[in-house]
């Protein structure tokens, strides 16, 4: 029996950087996913290994269950969601080091560590195989690590006694509210291993989907029925998020009054974005009016991000290119490269979209089309025994 989970990436619609200085920000899920399939071997397989296959980079890691038991002699499972202790982290690091990850892929080591921690915390020392593939570019500000942790947590929990599922259902299913909370808590622990001190925003958006507003540590889930479509342009320019955050803070120290005004303006934009996307959409005319307002707010937000000093030549190239087609664009995330959002109005013709994409790809950028604000993490089963419509626990 196999479970498959998928978790969406995320974008910041408004408020990045300013949120660090007390402003509100709005984040949304996108319909680009990371997929994790997980299965336990049958006795006939005679496979006593725990394996992780990363299809996108053609790498596979595996450990004999005996080796994991040796590394974790006092492992108790399942444990409630909790932080990985420094001592346990060192034990897992030794298991990861044994895999001799190629230097060009050494950045994946933290993700492999998160996998080992999550799996052993929930299932202990069992043999299993996990396979991961993703539609999200790595390290581009679209929440790829959070989607990985959320999909992984969902798949691991779906094959545990921690949740009760309806196995008669075919196709993608959604978790109940309590189960989503459990998935989110575990995913956050995985994110801590990868990032140290994550905000929790990325994994929350990936878990629950739709949109959230966050301010001063408080997350509010937003609901919208407004269809939104974005062109996401990956400039393929890497950026140092910590350095960009620090540069905004330094500029704030040099110009406290001016920057305070910038942050206040961003806060207003985020709140207006949240209000627009939550208000009812009675007809097509209302959708067009809302899209026009959102487009203006995106332009204003981009101007303020330029004031903060986090734009980049590659981002400006995207802005100039989309402006030729009278489309509104802003960076998303840390800036300094990374990804850029362009709002695609409902009435925009596919021909125009194709031309924009062709122009951007000529510049060497990667273009992704995405729906905004869809479902969060989902799962499905295959190879399900006939156990009736009521479902039940199994491990």
C-alpha cells in the first residue's frame, strides 16, 4: 500500500520585508506542488532499508534499518511534534554524512536530515521508501522547502495511527482540521532543521492553502472565491535573504522617518489586498474591477520595495518587459533576484500571455503559470485493501 501527498508552494502577494518591521503581509498558495509518495515494503520484498529518492536531482539515499536502530538506541515512537535536540541532530548528521552527498548537491543535506527526523519520530525504525518530485524551483522564494516538509509530514502521518482516514475514497483527499494542525506542527519542525528560525508562514500556507495575512507573529487565514492567475518569472538569480533583510534594517537606521512611512504604506497595501480578495464577487465586472485594484496595489508595493533597496537588474528587466503589455508586476519574497509576479487578468488573451512568456524566456528567465489561493496539502492512497467505506486506523 502506498500513500501520495502533495503540498503547494507559496507567494507573497504583499508586504515582504516590511513585515519584519511590524507591517502586515499577505501570502497565498499556488497550484505548483511538491509530491511525496511513501510505501512500506511487503514481507515478500525482503527489504529492510529506509530509502529516500529525490527524482528531480536523480539521487537516492538509503540506510539499513539496523543502522538506524544502532544510531537511535533509545528511540521512542511515536512522539508528539517537538524540536529535534542538538544531540539527535548530531546522530542524524552522522547518518547523512555516510551517504556521501555530492558537493554540488550538499545543500540537500538539511532536507535529508529533516526526512530522517520526521520519519523516525513518527514511525520509529521501520523500513520504507519515500519518493519526492517537485514542480517548484529550489531556492527561488516559492516555499519549496516548506512544501517538501508539509508533503513529507502528510505522507508519513497518513500511514500512521495518528490519523483516521477513509480508505474507500479514490483521488485526492483533504485532511480534517485537527489532522492539518498536526501536519503543520511536524512540517514546522522540519523547516527548523532546514532553516534554523523559520517564521512558520511558508509551512502554514502550504498546509492550509488559500491565503493568510500575518502581522507581528499573528497569522490569520483568509478565504476567497476570487480566481487569480499569476505569471511567475524565475530570474534564476540567487539571493541571500539574510543579507537583504539586514540591508533593509541598515537603511531604516539611516533614514528612520522616511522608512517608517514606507512601512506604514506597505501595511495599508497589505490590508487593502486582504480586504479585496475576501469581499464577494457577484459577477465578471466585479472581478475585473478587483483585478484592476490589485494590479495598482502590486505596482505601489513594488515601488516601495525599490525604496527599500531590494530590487535587482533582473527584476527591473521583468518589469520593463511586462509593462510593454500593460501588465502589473512585483517581486515576491526577499528580492535581489528570485521570483517575480505578474498579474494575469481574467480577460487577458492567451496570445498575449504567450508573447510575454516568449519575451521573458528570451532573457533567459523561467516562466511558470499558476493559479493563486487553491487547496493546501492533499493525499491519496493506492493499493488499498477492500475495507469498506468507514475507513479506519492502520499502521
